[in-house]
C-alpha cells in the first residue's frame, strides 16, 4: 500500500505543481501589466510637470511685463508730481504780479 500511497501523493504533487505554474504565469503577466501602467503614469507625470513649468514661466513673463508697465507709469506720475511742485515753488517765489507781467509780455511777442 505504501507504493500506491506514494504514487497517489506524486500525482497530487504534480497537480499542485501544474496549478502553481499556471498561477506563477498569471502573476508574471500581471507584473508585466503593472510595469506598463507604471511607465504610462511616469510619462503622464513628466508631461504634467513640463506643462506646469511652461505655465509658470508664462505667468512669470506676464508678471514681469505688468510690473515693468506699472513701473513706467509710476515713474511718469512721480516726474509730473515733481514738475508740479517746482511750478508751485516758482509761482510762489515770483508772485502773482510777476506772472501777470510775464503773461502780458508773452502775448505781445
């Protein structure tokens, strides 16, 4: 009986080996699929990073342009303010009569 039991045990082992071989093949196929999915994810992340970097550079350029424009406007307003202050000082120092005399002179010329 021991030969029959050993033969039966060998058949069970062979069946289990066949099942495990099929399962191993399935696992290997699934690992390959996961690797492919990871490559796709990596590609998507890289592409999203490049897109984000391009948008950041675009926003930076727009910001720099807006700041430059605003700086030019502020400088022009500051120059105008100083000119008005200078004109006020000139008018104050010359006096009203000096201005009327100057205007009369300018209209005669």
